[in-house]
């Protein structure tokens, strides 16, 4: 009897390659965001889509606070249409980053999610800004 792991066969290598390559079109990770910010090479806008209270308690340095429920075209007017936005929220247990990404995509804006959110950021040992 096969285990639950092997009961459903793995995808072919070609299918797996396409699947995993596609994931990078939708998300990035905390390490890559930190690296770009640290080098002053951020060619994206990092959006913290959590509440004002949570943002004040601690956020990724350099992040712009814009709660997902307030993502409307007028709030994005300062950035060119081709600007890549990267959203994050509390972490894997939170769907705020996905809600924000969905709103941005509906507004015709390029978007990715920072996988892991604040939880991932802290797990990598990176500091938060406060205020």
C-alpha cells in the first residue's frame, strides 16, 4: 500500500518545472526583498497591507502602509502604471497579502506577494521598524 505521499503520482519533471517557475511570477521571499532594500536596489514598492495599529507596532523598514481595503486607484496615482507592488501581511496564517494583491491586479497593477510576511521576515532574523 503506498503512503499518502506517493498515492498520487508526482507531476512529470516538465510539469513540475512549469509549476515552480510560475510561482516566482506570483511571489518573492523575505530574503530577496531584504537584499534589494539593503542594497538600495528596490525596483518595486513594498506594501504593508495590515491595519495601522499593526503597522505601528512593527513593519518592514521601507514599506509603505496601505491597508488592503483602501487599495484604490487614487491611492496608487503617485506610481507609474508599470510599478511592481509587493504586498505582505502578518504571515502564512493571514490572507491580507493575497487580498491586497487581488485588488492591485484588478486595478491593472503588476503585483507579487512577499511569502511569509512579518513572520517570515522575523524568522530570517531581520529587524522591524516601529512607528
